[in-house]
C-alpha cells in the first residue's frame, strides 16, 4: 500500500494529497489535504481516527 493511502475499517480510498503540485507551482504539505469515498458507513473507530 502506498504511503499516501490510509486504511480505515469502512471508509474507502482515503488518501493524503501531500506533495502534489498546486496551480501556483507550490506543493501540498503532507497531512493537510485528504480525500476519500463517502463516510456514511464510517465505524466508531474510523471516526475516532479522523478526529
């Protein structure tokens, strides 16, 4: 698994956008911008980890 991908019990495709280039020519810092699939079925452990 890539270091960009983070494993959760019920949230799919959770990833860190760190080090991606921005339109301004800079880089996104690791741990600042994340994306994932829908959180509607997130477990209590998933929600605690997100907090």
